[in-house]
């Protein structure tokens, strides 16, 4: 009986909480029609915004025409409103003998995008998007004029993804600027853009961009369906979107790809991926994402294929060093000393003679200290942060060795591990490596090399179980597909990359024509040229 009572109490409490949320929900205003009396419309707007000082009202009165203009200072362009809009509106209204809403909509407000709106939710949507709203007395409609003109950051060089030969521009916090950067690179009508608003309070614009005919329609529909399921108060950045649409939440590995370089997003679109552009953030999310994609850098495609393949292989090797370096040292020195050469084993034993901690504690102290220094370097001002991280690492490392807390070999192992971690092009994958490193250290401390191998096996099984919008995360390595190995560990020449990744694009997969291999002219053309001479 008590169990049933508790269940009923929980249900009643849940209903009360739901009712409270509905009452307190600061979401969209009611979809109510406008009032014919423009004074009542003014009163309603002032009440909704709490007499905010950045809401500007300008009353207009000419002969039979009465009304007011409202816009948000800072979101709308004041110069455009005063010089090209209000002045032209004044001159035209002096010529009008009748109060005609249609006439003003068609002739008097020919600035930007002009449209009629009939309810309050559209009024607030356009007003807070930088438009100017015109209310006329006697009409239950309003006119929205596009006058957007807020301050925005200029296009600058990427700060986190540098390239030697690649373009030097990056995305900004303005959605329309970001879409223009992609339009400049893909001049095709098949580049489609759909915009939706997410966030009951923030009403953030989200752009869904893909190439029609190349992108998989099923993945496009899945992306739209997941975005439409989002029910949240606000979207501040692209990281919110990543966490709300990913396939697997309980994983350290990123299953979506974020980037601030337009050329990288362009290449992803041309492969059949979908780009998600979030207004207010300079990072664009592309889906689906696969594991090998996080080791591909922009310079790989601006350099020769042999050099690019060698450097990419080096990045993958560095990733495994970053996750296994301290674990290998702990396992070898704690359980498997026979696997170390005798001379090296004697040198390591001599260095660790005065160290009071076991290898795991020694490695843990150094790794945690280095992570703290790295985090401090990121949070401090750029001019000070680099100096603090470098000087701190040198001073603390040298002092720890002299004090006998750690051995010189451990300082070398941790340093090599940190440098290897920095070689990963994707910051999200580098963070995953940092977390996995501590897990492998614990397993190596308990079971030695057996624990390390068990950890790598579980990591591999976990990677093979992940999906990104239905695409296996380890494609095309697992399941192995020989036809898609042109741009994995080894990058084929540009002229040999004939097909797009077939596990992503299901439409037009051909991207390179026939006979694209460079070389001199054939003998017939050469002989004909000599004969003509």
C-alpha cells in the first residue's frame, strides 16, 4: 500500500512541476493578431520588453497617415533607417492622399526585404532579428523592413587550425558571413541552405547546408529530424548542437566534427556531408564523422601525396604514443623488467633509487601537473599563457627531479607523450586521448601489459560499436572496404581520387574525370608538333 501511495505522490508532484513549467515558460509569445489601434500596439511592445531603453519608437503622422516605427538599437542599422528609410518614407507619405497599407507595402518601403506580418510572434521574431517594424493606425497588420546592421567581427586567420599553404580566412560569429564564405567556394545552385530556429528563449538561427544530389537524402532527413526534436531554452554555441544530436552520449570520442576553416567545410560538403552553421559561433559542425577524419589536416591536400601520407601516418603513430606512453613505462618497470635491455634497466633502476613513489604515482603526479599547466596556459592571456606553461614545465620538472620526487626518465616519457598529443590536428580527439591515457595507466598498474592490451581491445570494440548518423565510426577500416582506401592512412594523388566516400554519398560519387594523370603529351602529338615546325 505504501508503494502505491509513493507512486501516486510522485505522479502528482510531476504534474505539479509540469504545470509550473508551463506557467513559467518564457517561450514564444502567444500567436495573437495585432490590434488596429497603433497606440495599444505600442503599449503592448513596451510592456513585453519592460520599457527597455534599446527599443526605439519613432511616431509618424502625415495627413491621414498615423502610426509608428520600432526597431532595436544595435541590431538595426541606424544610418540606413534615418537616411534611406525614414527620409524616403516621409517624402512619399506627403504625396499620399489616402491611408493605404498596400500602397506603403508596395511603393514607400522599397528597402531590402519587405513583407506584411499579422501576429505578434512574427513581430518579435523580425524585430529581434534586426528588422524595422511599421505599425499603421486602423490596420491589424504590420510591415517588416530588413535593416539589419549590427557590429560584427571581421574575417581573420584561423586561431586553432593553422595551415602553411591553405587559405587564411576563417568563420566568424555571423551566420550570413559564414554562408557567404561557403558560397564563394561552391558556386553551384545545388548548394542548398535551410534555416531553422532552435531555443525557446534564444531563438538561435541554425543553418543546414548540403549539396543536393551528392549528400545522402536519408542522412539529411535524419539531421533535420534530430534538430527538430531539440527542446531547450537556448543555444549559445555549436557545442550545444553537437551534444544534442550525437548518436552516442557516453563516449570520449567525438562523433561530430567541428571546424573553423571554410576550406575544410567545403571539402566535407563535396564529399556528401552536411554542415550545421550556428549563429553566434565561428565553429561549423559537419556530420557524419568517422575516426580517420580527425587525423586529416588541410595541408594534406595542398602538398604532394607521398609527403602527406608520411605525415598522416606519423600523426596516427603519435596518437598511439599519446595514449600508451606512460602506460608502457609503468608496465615495463613494474611487471616486465625482463623485456627491458639490461643496460637500460640498470640505468632506470639507478635513477629511481631515491624516488619514494611507485611508477604509477610518479607518472600520475607528472601527468596531473602537466594538465594543470596546460589548462592554466589556455585560460591566461595569450602573451602570458605560453610563457607560464613553458617556464612552469621546465622549472617544475627540473625541481621535481632534483628533489627526488620523480626520475629523469619519467620526465622524458611525459614530455614525449605531451608532444605526441599536440600533433593531433583535432582538439576534440586530442582531449579524448588525454582521458584514455589515464585509464590505460590504471590498467597497466594492475595487470601490466595484459591490462594494457585489454584496455586497447575494449577501446577498439567501443570504437567499432559507435555510429555517426548511422555510419560506422571506423569506416572504411571496420568494416573494411577496399574501394574507399584512397584517402585513409595513405592519401592517393588528387588525380587518382576518382570517387567520393561511398559510405557517405549515395548519389553522384564521381568527382574526377578520366585521364587526369599529369604527364607529357603522347608521341603522336609531339611528332605532329615537330612536323608543323
